[in-house]
C-alpha cells in the first residue's frame, strides 16, 4: 500500500471515529439535559391549561347570560318605578 493510500485510510478512520465520538457526545448531552422529560412535562402542563381555559370560557359565557338577565330585571324595575311615581301622583290628587 502506498503512503498516500495509507494516509487516506488513516484520515477516513479518524473522521469516522470523530463522527462516532460526536454522536456519543450528543447522546450524552441529550440524556443529561433531560430535554425529553422537560418537553413531556411542558406538554402535560399545556394540556392541563387547555382544560382551565375551556372552563374559564364556559364561566364567561354564564356570566354574560347572568349580566343580560340582570339588565332585563333592571329595566323591569325602572318601568315599575316610573309606574309607582304615576300612581303616587294619582293618589296625591285623589287625597286633595
């Protein structure tokens, strides 16, 4: 084998070893960083928040309905109050 061929072979072996070492390093970093666990926890937290958001939305819908009902009641009370003042005037005119 020629010197040039031997150098190429050693270079290829070194490159392959370096690629393998980088792969091992990346696997180690991923394993020790616990990024997959953090991602799973974030997904779990997000799904829990989805439920809270849905419940809040339902509560807001109920509150809007209650507000509308209170507005109707307020309007009815105002009409009754205006009728009461008319009745009071009629009673006063009768008593005179």
